[in-house]
């Protein structure tokens, strides 16, 4: 193997790949070849760096220079200047929006300063397709320690003491789950990794599998050792082709290195992993539904108990954990439970990965200690609200969660505080909303999702959510009444109380939490037929203020349906019968002459 | 939908896939993935063959196909267009983008244009939230799409110049 003096890391996360990062990588390779430097400088496509807003990202080692928004055309300059002459390319460095100073390394950026990376420790650092790079960063060390120095009971005790809770949504203590499965007596047990990330707006599991697949494999093997299973299954979304490919490569390499298979590391422990494909069903995130799906059935949940720990896949005891949960395990073993438990709050230990998105400046994947406040996430890491607008709410927990308002900005975030605030941790989607978002429309958006994803097995979820949706539709169409608001609340509570699985039991949360925190907004819809945020199409009319209109024709040229007419330099006019209320004229007008009524 | 006559070759392909999975009913989802990968979609006639091979009822196969959003019973267009309806894209205006695609193509979600060139679908989060709103045409991802860009995206594919179009 060649000894490299420099490494060029190109982000291969989904966002950056969509912005041609593969071409950037191949341009680097071609250019290095021309200089005859291919043996000295290595170019690798890594997993997600997290700072998606500024992608594609290129990092140069050993000096840690962090280039943002790199295009394939920039490659020559980086090589000629940075690699050959040792001078950083200033214009591609991150510029602090406040001080306007350039920052050349990730550590100096506000986006990274408050983050602690445990689950994402290797994402953006290693080549996920090379097991040796994982091993080089303590990889498989934890598995070795467990197999040779610790009994399964010891390991379970460590996981329990660490306080790690399930990162997929429920927050069930991981160590306890392992212990329950260990206690079930059976000739065959299974370890299942839930990689069926279904929350729209969350992509941490995918990023871990794409950026650091071995951490999940190692943790599954450790889990197998603890519960007495020799078989692992990864249930992954078929929509994640890159994650699947990297996982396959990782499983193959681990088998070649004797880290999977029979007699692992010279012990009598056997463990192998297979991949099962999900086919797009949100409810399959629920563990009993997931198990049914793996067995080839419709992914409908069943009543618990029996819990999978007693009777799961093929009727055998099965331990189901999500990707992020697993990714924490090797570090906990390596650094100890006390270290892990020192991070976070009393009942929520460690860190949590959030997919920060929506109307925020720094969209990306972040990992923060439990107990951090929303304010720190939104303003310090996230860089504040886009376009200088007003913060309105943040939605956590996806379709099962709720909205947190300004009054929660200083609440420490952990499992219990979020539930107390009427939301939940969920898998870690964090969508920031500004004052242009209508909360009724947001509730409707989530309900439409649940409606789509309800499996139809139990009545409250199947029919109740449909009725909820219809009422919300009525309200956003301006036809709602005040009675509808109390009906919404009553029906929501019935659905919560009587649905079979977690999907139905939490589906009314977006409705209830917006009703609680934004009742005035609902009231405006039903009493004055107006949408304060100006989002509900049926309640909004765009008109042009003749006094302010300069006749610049910008709106006329941008209107996609030709609804605007008028002569140059004289006031324009919107034909309401043609207007589709897309709002483009409003956005484009430089003179505030387009009015929303 | 009018009935489709499957060719002997197609039936042979389906049978091979089924036997690759040991004709096991429990492998149904894997079989469906493979068959859809080969044929592009799973019409009723194909489901009948699979049911027979795996020795399970057609109703069971149909139940599974219709349960999961990844499986489709209608052929996709030559250029399948998917609008991301994940939350991040939604709050950045994907609804307007979708409306514009519907208007331009004159189809509803889940339909194809009569010439079979385009089909329109929604999907949930492709994980490129930094580029929201996101539209996928085949494997290609278009980021920060505004309703005004829709016309050009469609035109690029119609004229066959899509390869040169900038993606983000």
C-alpha cells in the first residue's frame, strides 16, 4: 500500500453528490495524474460532513483545510495553489456571516463548535469503503474487547450503565432491551438493525450507513454476542442505493477479515449479517411491523405483548435497534459507560443526531449533546433564520411529533422535556419554521403523510385520521367553523387513546400541539377566513398596489401563468381568474407593490 | 386496465427469479424487488405468475404490492419525475413546484403523459435537505427548484439536452 502524504476528502453524502461531488473527485484524480502525484496524494469520497448548506465540501489533510461550495471547475485551482504551492484558496473558505472573516478549519466554525460527534465520529473522516480506515480509528476494537475480556452480562451492564436509549424514536433503554432478549430461551435468536428511516426530513441513519457502515456492523456483532444470536439482519430502505452498496461492501470486507462469520477473532462466537429490503412504508419503523415485513408480509403491526424480545422474527426472540443507536455502542465499550453518561442530562445520556432543515441558514446534519437548548441549535449552530425572518416554531419528531414555540427556546432538549412540551424526540428531524409557515397547513401536511402511511389495520387510525384531515382541509379552504376546532381536539384524543400502534397513537400530535400553541391562527382561519401566514391558497389574494408599482415588468416576466398584464412603466394588474397564487410576483417585486390580502 | 399478454420470455424470467429465492412465500418482497427491477412495474398478470410460483394466493401478492409505495402497477415514464415532499422541501415550497409540474405536464400524481415520456410522483425525503426543494428526474437530482425552473427542466428532457443541464 502506498504511503500518502496528503489526503483530499470529498463529501459523498446525498446532497453533495447531487451537486456533482463525484465529478469533483474524478477531476482531482485526473489532475493529480497529470502532475504524477497519484501515489502521494489520495482522493477519497467520504460520508456526509453534515454542513450540507455549504456543500459540496472538500477537506484537505493533514492541514484540515475545509473548502465549501466547491465546483468541478475549482479543482485545478485547489491543486495548483494549495497542493503545489501550499497556499489556501481563500475564496473557497467558509466566511463567518457575522465577522466576515474566513475560517479555514471545521473547528473554527460555529456550525461545528457546539457539536459532539459520537455516532457521526467517522463520517467525513474515513473512506467508508475501506475497512482498514475504520480499524485505524479503533474500529472493531470494542468487539475484540467484548469477545476476549468480557462476558455478555458485563457488556450488557456497561450498556445499561451508559444510559443509552433507543435513538429511533421510542427512547427505550437499550441495555434493558438487550437483557430482555438475552433472558428469552430459544435455539435461535436474531439481531435486527432498523434502517428503514421513514421520517420525511431525517437522514441520519442513511448518513451513518453511507459514511461509517462498519460501526453498525461491529455493534450488531456485539449485540449478537450479548443476547446469544448468531444472525443479524439489516432492514434497509430500497430507496437508499448508496447506503445499501456501502453496507454490502462493508459486510464483505468484515467477513474477509474474519470479523464476521464463524469463530470470530479466534473465539467460538459466530455471527453473520444479511440485508433485507424495505419497500417504502413508514409504519415499518414500528418493530412488529418491521418484523412482519421481513417475513414477506404486509408491514402491519401486531399487539404487544408478546414483544419481539420474546417472539419476533420467525417467532424467535429478536432484538431490534436503530442505526444511530448501534453506532453509539462501540464508543461506549471503548470509552466506558461513565464517560458516555457524563454527557447529556439526568435521564437522557449522550448525544443526538438531528437533521436540521427548513427555513434556517445552515441546513445540515448535526450531533449535539442532550440538554442543549433549541436556541443554541438554531442560532449558534444553525446560523439563525433564513433571510432574516422571524422564528416561529420548530417541529421535532416528524409526523409523530409536535411544534415547539419561542417559549421553548431555552428548554434543554432531551426525551422527557420534549414529551412534556407536547412533542417528541422521534428519529431526529428538526424542521425550523418562520413566520411564512401556516401552522394549520403544517398540521395538515403531516396528517396527509400519516393518512398515506396508515396501514389500515385498526379503525381509529384508518378512519379517524381521514376525518381529521378532512376537517383541516375544510379549515384551510376557509370553510371551517369554531365547532370544528373542538371536534379536532376530541377526535385527536380518541385516536391517540384507541389506536393499535405507535403510528396511530402519535399521529394527532401535530394537530394537538399546533392547536395548543397556535390557537389564534386556527381561530383566524375559521372566524375571519384569513390565513395570518399567507400560506393557505384559498384564503389569499394577490393584488398590485398601483401607487407603488413602477411598471418594471419583473412580475409580468416571472408569472408562470401569464396572469399579470400592464404596460412598461405603468401600474400592472393581476387577473384573479388566471392567478394560481404561487406568490412569485410577491417574492420578485422590489418595490413591495404586490400585496397579500 | 386492458389485459397484458406476457411473453414466454418474461414468464421465464419471473420463474427464474422465484426459483432463485427457493420459491419461498417468505421471500415475496425480495422477489417483487427483483421482478420490478427487471420489468419496471408489477401488473396484475405478473403478480399471478409470482403467486403461482410461490404457491401463495394472488390476493396476498396484491396485498403486499399495494401496501408498499415502492412497488408500482403502472409503468413509469421514460423520464420519471419525483417531487420530494419531505418536510424540509415542503416548507421551502415544494407544493408550488409540484403544482407547476402538474400544470405543465397536464397529469396528476401517479400518472404518465400520454406519450409515455414523463411520469409524475411524490417521494419522501431523498436526504438532500440542504438543496430543498428537490426534484428527481430518473437518478438525477435537481436542487433549489423554483416553479419558474420547471418549464426548463421539462424542456431539457424533451429536447434531449438534459445531460448538459446543470443539476444544482
